[in-house]
């Protein structure tokens, strides 16, 4: 399946940074208090499902902390140590967070399996009450990040996580109710395993994004061949090679390549460069591009389209 070729949307309605920071800060404290309450409630009631949900909420709190710190750090300008700026800090910590989620999910499946063999006694009312509190906090966090998620992939991920957390809280409430009504102790570890599988699903489906970005992969919403065709279509350009297209930061893509210019177009090199950069920016949202021009008489031969391999002159 070919990837969509769309320009990056830079026209999001941005919330005032200070107001956005306050919203994230409130969400962090709410999830922190909920995590502590669920851990103690899980220990007192004997519910592994509550502890599993607590760990999930803790991971969301960690994600909120990461987002909060990243918002602060990413505003720092580029300097001699970080010439591309600090925007990638959130990608690095996101990778750490997803890796931690995977480890937590595997551990919970193991613990849930052991408790399925010998289900302990669980205090259903404690599970139901704290599950209800969790549902309220998840709804609050989702509402705080609703308007912010439209302009940030990371905040949108947090928003979706909290909506899904609300569903997990509903599952915990249902499990506690079944324990109260029918003393179905196996329901608690079963729900624990379900939450763990859900955590693994989220982590494994989303960890590819940070890995792709850190590996300097091409932007997922841009079709490379369409970009190359647009450059080749510029009047005076005969070929393109040694292409590098990568995701610099969440909303910034970059490209560098060698552009082969026809003999009669060499005198119009600046105009050709301006045309290429305008197309890259307007059609694909690529505002950062580095172009090396070659006269077709002395151009590389047999050069690879991507990377810097090839048997031609280097």
C-alpha cells in the first residue's frame, strides 16, 4: 500500500503554552494520587486487577511527566551541542516509556496466571469504589487534554490512552461487582491478564514510531517517490540521487539530496533551487532541505537513489 502524500498541517490552533502546562500539571497530580490510592487499595483488598490498573495509570502519569518536561525542553533553541534543537527528547523518553510498559505487561501476565491457579480472597467493594474513582480521574484527564491533542501527536496519544483507561476502569468495576455478587475470585486475575494484554497491545503497536524516528526513517505520511518525482519535474532538473528524507521532530521533516541540472539550466541554478524548495514546503511540508547541485556533464554515474552508495564518481 502506498503511503499518503499530504503536507504536514502547521495550522493547528495552539493553546497558550502556560495554560497547556497547567492542564498537563493538573492531569499529572490527578493520576499520581490515583496511582497511590489504587496501589494501597489493591494491597488491602487483595486485588491484582487494581494494582494492574494502578501500574497502567502510573505509566500514563509517566507519559504526562514526559510530555510536560518535553514541552519545556523542546522550547530551547538550537545551540552548539544540539544543532538540531531539543525536540527529540520526547521521542527518546517515549521509547523508554513503551519499553517499560512491555516489561510491566509481561510481569502482570505472569502474576495473573499464578493467581488463576490459586485465586486469593478479594474485597469487592474496595475494587468497585477505587475503580469508580479511576473512571472519574481518567475522564478528567481526557477532558484536560482534549483541546491540546489536536496539535500534538504525543498529547493525542495520552488522550487516547486515558479514554482506553476509562474502559479498563469499567472492567475493574464489573469485576469487583461479580466478586461481590457471586464470589467469582478468578475474575480478578482474569481481568488483570486482560489489562496486561491491552498494555502490551498499546506498547507494541506504538513503539515503532519512536524507533522509526530515532533510526532516521522517512516520515510515514510522505511518499518518497512522489517527492522525488516533484523535484525531477522542475524545469532544468534531469535527475535526483543520494536522497535522504527523515523526520527531524514531530512536526518537522527534512530532506537532502543531489540534484542533477541540465547544461542549459546551470545559469538558472538559484531559480531552480527556489522552485524545488517551494514545492517541498508547499506540497509536502518539508521546510528544511539541503540541496547539492551537479552539472549533468560531471554528475555521478550509477549513483544510488537513496544513501551514498554507488559505483560512480564520489
